[in-house]
């Protein structure tokens, strides 16, 4: 688990790309409540990875990675709703959900790696 900064983590980079994709997909959305929830969840994933990595303890890092994983699941659920009410297309929803599933798996693997390093 050797890295110099969170910017080097592939999962953080991917989370940033998803956040930009969500903002782009929702730029014309007039459902401001859903738009706000989705953009907050999207930004939360990358933000919690970054914050946790800078906290200074492995226990904090793990806790923030779990929060990021939860935000990923939240955004996935919101993407399903957004598609069902016609806010985003099938293709956009599918791409976002696929990326979020990958991010969730990457976060799980990172959590396991940090736990092994901690002991």
C-alpha cells in the first residue's frame, strides 16, 4: 500500500471521473433536489478517499473508505431512480452504475489492503 498521495490512487481518479460525469449528465436537470443529492454523493466518494488518506491513521483511513463506499451505493441507487423518471438515459445510467460497481470493488480491496497493513 505504498503511495505518496491520494491523487495516485486509481480509485480516487475514477471517483473524480464519475463525479464529473454526473455533473455533466445533470447539467440541464431541473429536478434540483435529485440533482443536489446526486452531485453531493458523487463528490463525496472522491472527497472521503482524499480526506481519509490525509487523516494520519489507518483506522481513520478505513472509516473514510467505508463512507466513500456508502456514497457509491447511494449514488448507484439514485442513478436507477434518475433513469426511471427520465432524468438520465439508459446509457448514462448503465455507464455510471458500472463505474460505481467497479469503484465499490476497488474500495473493498483497498479496505482489505489497509487492514492487512494495519496489523
